[in-house]
């Protein structure tokens, strides 16, 4: 906002032992680098712990065996209780404000404190003769934050690789570091304006001084970026947000370049280098993956590597399948999907709901707007055609997303809310697949285990019974793998519990399904989807909820601290494209907020695996507590779904961790929590 040229201000000290401005910039990056280094060390230790557990031949590999790992487990439990904690949401009429976890907020607060200390250390802001010094100092501290913002923004993220964190999570830090930069730039501008205001000189500077005009332009662009990046504005139109965001940051870089003196332009070059690296890697990898000539075989060679089939599903959901993709992925990862025929020049993240061994990528896309509406319209327009509709070419970017491998934990609890099942069902299938592989002869002689998990608890809360048909085949695959494990090994002791909560369909009372129910309706005898749905439900028999007593004991106690998920999960159950057979009676009215008294079994009674259908909403605290009481080592809780469900699960994990008093030497093991969320 004022001239920073001429003599080198960065190397000058302001007296009284205060470091130079170049030194203060270095101190900022020493602090940032130290934080990244600590997180990288912890990530490496966690990877070592995973390998150690899978190679542990004892009956309790998820328990720490040495003093070092016992101390590490205690420190981890303490840090988790602090970092997982979150404040209850605040309702302002129709607007609900959710807060980030305390751990993330503390990191942003630490960065803010560091920046403010470096801005004002050794300076007296009450002394009018030091206002120029404050202006210079804050300008230097502001520009040195620029590389961090770009490092946190890229999808090919160096920080993400070091600390094992997805770019989706790092993007939250990217936005808040940018807001800290805006605050620093505002202070920088404010002190110059304050100094000039004594002589009524502000208007003259903005009119006649080129450096001031460029600096003010940079501040205006940065202010626009901060405002347009807020969640309410982003959600208006994500495609428009992405386009204007790209244009805005280019303008910001140009304005900062023109405003900054040569001695600090290195802080502009670094972001440009980071941006170029991210784009080159993304485009090079994308070209290799999507251009068919790189994957030609004797039987197949085409220009584009991927085509897809799309199928409409009830509840405004579209299924997309890409056969034989040219990439490998891990359960729970997502890719960015582009189909110019359906949504030109748009790229959207979708979770891969299948496993690599399936030989296909499968996505279930809820229609919300923009590109997702395009997929739904394309599928609906051609749904009268026989079979699935072919669409292509399809371009994929990724895979992205990361979390600690769940196979290292003794007990795993998975919560899926609505379409969140696309994330948790692959995780469920992955562990069960490892169990099945371990029963084969080829793994008997292996020294290390594929999975140490002993117990899995799977919870899926959804609006209507029609949505279950999206994952019919996956659920049957899980149950078939469990039965195969028991066939191969009669001593098989792994446990799995599956519960599906129906939060809507209040007026559709459930009654028992006769075992001889027809496999199709005469009115829709040619509807293969209806046939599949009916076959899926016709073997249902009555059973009892495994969580009934625990939920009744804990629901009232923790309801006052929970978010009413019914309002979030139950809005419109959607139009059912086919009739579903009725099930056993469910509770209605206010009772639906409690756990169901009745449930239904998804398998014939000749198996010990008893998935259940429940009406109402789950009680995360009771469900997690039940699994923890059976755990013989560290447990994992994973949730993907509405924000209210995630907040309830998060608070339940913190409460139960404190109740178990892991950090007080009780011998109880810790709880790892992973919250997966997508949002613009």
C-alpha cells in the first residue's frame, strides 16, 4: 500500500534486538515446517505401527506390547480427546452453524497467533512514528504466507503426502490460512491509511501513487476471494465458484507481483511453481490414464480408455459404472469424474463404491444440481431403453483420499448416513474380503496377517427402504464372504453386525413378509429392478434389535447434546419407482426418534449373521459403547453422512474415550475417528 522499494527494508533491523523482516519471514516458515515435520513423524510412526500389528502373532495384536507403544497410545488418546472435540451447533432460524473439530481450530489459532506475534513483536503501535514500521512489517509477513496457501490447495499435495491427509481436508486449512492472510493484509493497509490519514493523504495516494493503487487492487481481489469462498456463496453454484476462483487468484498473483518489491518476489514465484507442478502432474497423469493408446491390448485399442453405463435408481440417484478402469484405488477413495457429453467442462468428486477386485468402478450419484443433474437427466431420458445406457468417453482423475488402514484395528464401527454408504460399504467389504482371503490355503503359511480386526459394526441410516437396493449386491457379497469363511474354517471367530435404520416412510407400516411372497408384481413383471428388489426382501423374517436395551438406556441421556438427525435425514423419501413388500411393524410419530422395537433379518434363519432393518434413527453413543466393551485393542470409528450425524458420532467418541479413561492408566484402548465429508 506504500512504496517498499528503494533500500532493502527486509534486511534492516528495527532496533532493540528485533530480528530483521527477512529473519521474521524465516521464523514463520520454521514454525510451519516444524508443525509439518511433527505430523510427518507421527504419520511414519502410525505406518510402522500398522506393520507391527499385522505381523504380531499374538491373539491381541491391536494392543500395545512395549513400553514405547503404551506411552504412545496414551499420548495419542489425550491428543484425540482434545482434537476430536467439537462445540454443539448453533441454530439461527433456518441456518445451522456447525463448528470444526477443536484440533483443527487450534491449528488455525496457533497460525494466527504466530502471524500476529511476528507482525507486532518489538513495535509500539501507540507510537505514531512506528506506524510506517508496522506497515512494512505486516506487508512482509503477509506475503510470506502466500506459498502455504497454494501448498494446501493443490490436489497433488506435497503436505498431504507427508502427513497422510486428503486434499479435501487440507482445503479447509487452505481457506482459513487465506483468511489469516486477508487479516494481515488488512492490518498492513490499515496502518498505512492510518499514517496517511493524519495528513489527509489517503485519497491522494490512491489516486496518484501506482504502488498504492496496485496494493489496494490486490486487497480488493483478496477480499472478494475470501467472501466468495464462504460456504453459503460456494453452494449457490459450485461450477461458477470454481471458474471465478481460478480467474480471481490469477488476478491476485498479478496484483501482488506488481505491488511487491523485488526483494520479496520469491514469495510470489514459489506459489507459481507449486501451481505449475500441481497442474503438470495432474494433466500428465490424466492423459496417461484416459488416453486409450497407452493401454492398447491385442483385443482392444481405442482413443479413449473409459466409457460408462448409467442407470437411474429411485430417490433421484444415478448409478455410473466404468468397466476395467486403468487405475488402482483403495477402499474409501474418490475420483473426479468428467463426461463432456453430459456436463461439459465440469469435474465432480464421487466416491468409488466398489473394490478393485470387482473389475469396475461403480458410483452412486445423488442429483443435487449442476453436473449431477446432467447425469440424472441423461439416464432418465433413456430409461425406456433395454438395459443400461452407454455413455462416453468418460474422463477420470485420481484417485484421491486417505485414512489410516482399518485392518489394523481390533474393532471397527462404520456409520453411513444416506449416500455416505458409498464410502463405508467399500471399507466393510475390504475387511471382510481380507478375512476370506486368510482362510484360503495360500495364506496359511504367511507370517503376517491381512487383518487383525475381530469385530465390525455397520450402521446405515437412510430415508427410505428403496435406497437399500443400491447396495443390494454389495451387502449380499459381504454375507456370502462371511458364510464362506465359516465354511472354510469352523473355528472362525470374527464377528459382524449390520443394522439399517429407516428414518422416513412413517406412514408405511411394516408387516411380516410371507416366505412364499411372489418374486414379482404382475404389473411390472418385466421390470428387472423390481424383481431384484423383491428377491432381496422376500427372505425377511422377524428378529430383535441387538441394540435395543443399550439404546433405551443411553438415548435420553445424550439426546440433549445431539443434533436432531431426523430433520436432516428425513425430508422427502423420494418417489418410489416400484412397490416394495411390507416388513414388520415400525414405530411412528414421536416414538420414531427412539430405536426400533421391531427389526427384520436379511438372511434365512440357517445362518448366524443377522443384519437387521430398524425404524427411527441410531444412537451413536450406545452403538459405539457396545463395540468398545468387546474390544481387545484399539478401535476405529468411521462416519460419512450428514453433518448432524458426524457431530453426534464425534461427540460420542470423545465422551466414551474420556469415560474409558485411556489416559489414566485403565488399560482400555484408544479410539481412532475418521470423519469423511464432501461439500462445496
